[in-house]
């Protein structure tokens, strides 16, 4: 075995790499640092000014959850 190329990897990095492999089976360790960060979601509030603000915050969250559920169900098959 070639231990010269080995590197320490944290459990968090391993988990992220496994998630990358689900989308791209040829992903490498270096790709972990090249992943474009998704747009940060707005924090959920206790009170909202109006229904428009509520919709602007929850609509992306619902879409993220639906995408995650779809991806999870596809990975189960």
C-alpha cells in the first residue's frame, strides 16, 4: 500500500465526502473544499411582520426539505 499519499480525515469530512459520492461517484477529497456553499437560509422568527415575510422564510425551507426527502427515498431504492 502507498501510505505516502494517505492523510488524516475527520469524521465530518468523511460524511461530507460520502454525500458528495452520492451526487458524483468520482468525487475526490479535494472536491470537499471546492463545493459551492448554498445560499444561507434566513433564520426562523418568532413573529413576522406580514404573511409575505413568513412565506419568504418558510418557502425555501420547505423546498429544501422536499428535495432532501426525495433524495433520501431515491437512495433507499
